[in-house]
């Protein structure tokens, strides 16, 4: 039997062929800079991004008759019972669409002579280093350094070689210059406006002179014994066995609510200063500093799922094809788990912007869904693994965004709804869009969802719980929760029974049939709203208590309003209702699973504490999948997390096979049909795998709650539970054999062990002292 703790090569993504598209390129990043490495036989193209390079600029949205429009929508919905007419009226509340995340440009590296042999490429996730080599040609090694804020590309050959280096970008007002003999700089201006691609209409990207964010970037050559020549718009390196390229970039961003500056010299000076500092560090120290920084985060957690050791050397796309053909490969699942953590480290660091729909990587000027922060599932899923896989630092950009979004959302709350506090809807961008987007033309199933701030702030509450830090709850979460609670105390409205409801309400992006058979989206109160508001009010009460505000008038109102919320309904067929009544579904296999939020990522539905709701959630999930649900990568990842919370490892394993088969690119990035890259599914499955192994909600530490049957042997080190508590596990033949827990504080842990595993129901642990439990096999 293989030893799951035995040393194995670190996780890697590898190919034995050149890159041909975004879906087989290799991503690098430091949170601020993104680089997608397309290595070829004679040309390497590295597509570059910077986290603050977005179209547009600061703006606001108000509707003079917003409160009156809301009242009209509610009259049509609550009094007239006409959700179709209410939906039409709600169009008047929609504002401008969000702006789009933008590509920076490309670094082009052309080798003078092609080499014979295979083009072998590899991404070492443990070191965050991409390498490529064709035959006996020079080895290219690339990494994106967080300590020194540069992309580094080293070329080393056994024989002297020549190479030409260039820069290009797709934007307006472009410029190129040589600030010194070994540096090439370029820049330009991104669009003033980028509409989202829409299947029913085509709208152009808009460039306007003097409008839109300016940017600059540069490459510097450290050529060793070679010669560097500035040649027009390129740099030519000749006769060298080793060369190092350093790339730095800057944008004119000054803040979410400030117009970007328009000073090219300022951009160029900032880029040159970064390059000067990196060059002074030198190639070897740059590599050492980068690797130490990355390992400090990535090395906290390790998942081992032993399989055939020979597969470690097989190209990733071939391994993926084997899994699609029904061959077992637990190691590929472990690599995917590690890849999600790698991508979060690469896309989200303290001080950076939050990861977009495409992380920090985007190649299109008009990207799908604007590559924005979509808050009705996608950006949240991107960060689900931050706490459980011990990357709380990488959570910070999302948490920091909340403070800015609350300022924008305060204006939206007052101008659109005449409510106190703050709110946010389903699209957010660099400029902190908080209003319902759609420009008066889009279906309210997207726009009319003022719950974005509630779900996002749940992340801050969870961050405090995993850290065991009441100060975070009192100091950071309380002001945001207080503002959200104030909004919904004003926003909620009584229905005919006296319950307080969130009309007009939607279940994100989904629709149902009204009594006349029309497909409609507005409801009195969708089930997801119930779960979210229960979460909000519970967290608000807890934070108020920690902050010393338990007797505030707002808190007294929260307690009273909480009792008037409706409860989620169970339909006659035993399923959990998605809407306020068991209405006919227009799309029974819809990709969203919003009504199951209370099961995961929420915690209100628990097979132990609320078995009736858990059984109803199980029936709903199975029915959704049987009707074709889980049809996107992120949706399938969500189903795996839901099965984990239900304790069904076999169903989760089937979901993982479906994800590999239908929603995974050759480089293991997540696919949105037909072939659009989104980062959320890859990170979401990492979070789901963590949930299969350890759960810590509702006061219990659950060990191997949903182990997939095709992972009979394995080990995991460093998963993080609430408290915080670090957990290491080993298992053999599908049975838990040992668990080591290390808590930050003295405490008693309530344990839930897998069925048939004898052990103590509670264990007392001392702060920072590992406690190991062994279980007879």
C-alpha cells in the first residue's frame, strides 16, 4: 500500500508541446502584475496585466424618481400580483454597466534560431516558476516577484544565442521609446468606455482623446557577456549564454473615486525606479526572494493523494484525457487543489485589487462579463478557499474593497431607494459600481439584487471567525454590518400577511413561471434573500455585542425585524423552494444554486442541526443536477461543496469527474461554456476539496466528513478551521488513521468523526501545542 506521507515531486502543470492558446498557457502573478506565458519554439509571448488597468473612470448613478419607482414596482408586485409589469417598471432603476478590466500588452521574445526537439513547458506550483525549453535551445525561466514587483525572465543556453525583445499593446495613443540603451518602454491609454459583450446587441469599444486610464511599462535587459542593441522598437541581444529580462508596469490610477492622472513622465519614472531597484538586487537574489515569499504562503498546506507514480511525469493535458476516459488519477485532483491555492496567491495579495472574473489575467479589450467582480456568486467563490486553505492574507484585497464599496453604496441606497446605510448589487468594478446595472435594458434577474454587500461582508465575518479575532469583528465588521442592517431596516416592506420581505426580490439570474405561464424573475422574497438576511442580522448582533453597541436602538430594531422574516419553504415534493412559493421553474437545470446558499457557503442548513432543511436541500440539488445543472465550471464546483456539506463523498467525486470532463482547460483553468476562461471554478473546487476533508462550522470540527471513495489513501497538512485551528489528517483504505490539531488558544474542540471511527467526542488542546489523535485501523 503506498505511503501517503512519502515524498513526491511537488505539484506541476506540464506540456510537451508549445502553447497555442490562453487555455494551455501558464499563469504567473504577484497580485498586482499578471503574466500568461505562451512559450513556443521560436517565440515566447508573455501576456501582461496590471490590477488597476480598467476602462472608464469614477462616476455615480442616481434616479430622480428612484423611491417612487421602487414604490411602483412594489405596488405591481405585492398588490397587483403582476411580476412581469413590476419587472418592466424596475428597468428605470438601472444605471450604467460596469467598466472592464483591461490587458496591458505583450512581452515578445524571439529566438534567432529554432531548436530541434520537443517544446517542453512546466509550471512548478511550489516555486511559482514557469520554464520552457525546445530541444537543446536556451532554457527560459519566468517568475513574477511580489517582493520586487517585477516579472523576471531568464534565458540560459549551453551555447551562445541571439534574441530580440519587443513590446506591443492593443490600445490608443501608443508610444514607444528607449530611456536608456538597455531598456525599452511603451505605453498608451485604455478605452474611455467598454460595454460588456451581449448576445443580442453589439456595442463598440470607445476610445476618446484624453479620456481613459494611461499606463506605461518597460523591459530592461541584463545580458551578462552579450551585447545589447536598441533597434527601433526593440532590443537585440547577441552572443550571450545568459540574459535576464526585467519587466515593470504602472498605471495612472489614484483611487477608486479620483480621476486618473495624465502624466506620462510620472509613469515612466515610476517604472524606471522599479527596474533600477530590481536590477540592483540581481537575478539570483530576485529568484531567492521570490521563492521564499511564495513558499511562505503556498507551503502552509499540502494534500497528498497517492496514485500511479509514473503519472507525475505525464503531461497534464494527457492526464486530463485519461481522466475523461475514466482512468483514476487522484494525483490530478491534488494538483487541481494546489493550483487553486497557487492562483489565489498569484492574483490577490495585500495591497492589490481583488481578483476579477479572470483573476489578474485578461487578454481581451472587451472581455466576457467585463472581467469585473460579479457578486452574486463569482467573486465570493474565488475567495472561499482563502480561510480554509490558510491564505488569509490573500483575502485582504476583497475585504479592503468593502470599505470603498460602502461609500459608493451609501449614495446608491439614498438616491435610488431613500434608505439609510449602504447596498451593492451584482456588478462591481475598479470604480466601485454599486447600483443595479443594465442601462434600462437588461432583465431584472441580474440587476435587481441589492444583496451583494451582504454576501461580501459575510467574508469579513468569516475572516474574523477563522482568525478567532473579536477585534476584527468589532473594529472592521461592525461599521459595515451596521450600515447594511440600517439599509434593510428601511428597505424591507410588509407583505399581506405582515411578514417583512425584500420585494422586489430575485434568485440571481434565474426565472420562474407566473400563473399565466409568463417567464418572470421578480418575487416577493426569494429563498436566498432569507438566508442572507438571517446571516446579516445574526452577524450584526454578534458584532454589536463585541463592539459594545448591544443596546443601540438599531440593534433593538434588528431583533424585532429578524422575528418577522419568513422562513424558507419546503415544497410538496420535498425540495427546498427557490422562491416564496413552489412555483413552476422556467429552467429546472439552472446553473445558479442560490436557494442552497444556506447549506454552502452558509451554515444555516446542517444535516445535524436542521435535518429537514438538509433533506430538502439534498432533493433540490439532485433535481437540479438531474435536469442538467452544474453546467459551468463554477456551478459544478459549487455542487461539490454542497455535497461535502451533505456528507456525500461519492456524489462529490462524481461532480469532480464532471468538472474534469466538461469544464477544465488543458492548463486546468476553469471553463465557462463554450470555452471562456473564468478563475472562480478552479478556486471554488479547491475550497470544495477542503470541505470534503475538514469542516468547522456550527461549533463542530468535522474530520473527513465526505471523503470520496476513489481517494482511499491520503494525507493533508495545514488546513485551517475556525478558531484558528490547524488540522493535519492521514487516512488508509478510506478510514481516518490520525489527526493532529494545533490551536492558537487553549480550548475544547467538539469532534465529529467519520462513521465507524471510534474516538473522543471532545478533546482539550493547549495553545500552539500540537495534539495528535490516532485511530485504530
